[in-house]
C-alpha cells in the first residue's frame, strides 16, 4: 500500500506521463492534446477518463442532476447507438443507471479494460488504451453532437 502522499504523487505522475504521450500524437507538434472533456457544448454531458485500482474506463457520461432530463438525453443518444458505435469502431457498454464511487447515479456509455494505475509498469499499455479510445470516442461524439443538441 501507499501512503496518501505517495498515492497522490503517483497519480500526478500518471497524468503527467499521459499528457507527455499525447505530445507525440500526429498533428500535435509537441503540444499536449486537449481533449473535449467537459467542453462538449451540451450541459451535463462529458467525455472522461476513469482510472483506478481495478479498471480503466473511457466514457461518455451524462451527469445531469434532474433524472428526467438525464434519461431523456440518454434515450436520444441510444437512438443513435448504431451510428455512434459504428464511428467508435467497437461495441460499448450502455448503462443508464451507472453508480459512481461517490454514490451518484449517471448515464454512461463506455469501454473498459482491467488495469491498476498504481502499477507503473502497466502505464504504457494503459495510456495507449486511454488515448486510442478517447480519440475514437471524440470522433463518435462529434458525429452525433448536433442531433443530441438540437433535436
């Protein structure tokens, strides 16, 4: 186990190394890749990484507090599922009632792989998974963004 300070330092190093890896992506010219993240243009819809001791997740998350609005947006996204997954390039996990570690319920569309961010030797594999899947998730999201926003 790690002390609180050691775990914090390891997490910081993990994210710094991820940022450094994105500098080498085509078209980045040495700059860190800026992900869409919570700048989707749709309130309450974020693209996120979720890393921990057991699994690595790349997700589109709908976290609107109002359940009715959250589920309505999820249903719109689900209506575009075939287009979304075709752009993403592989099947995804669709969960309209995903419970986060903090107990909050959100809607999530995601992919995951087993992994532990606290094992440094696995970072290259984890980072590769995260970068590849987030690039694909952004592409899929941009394909359906206008439909989600305006219909």
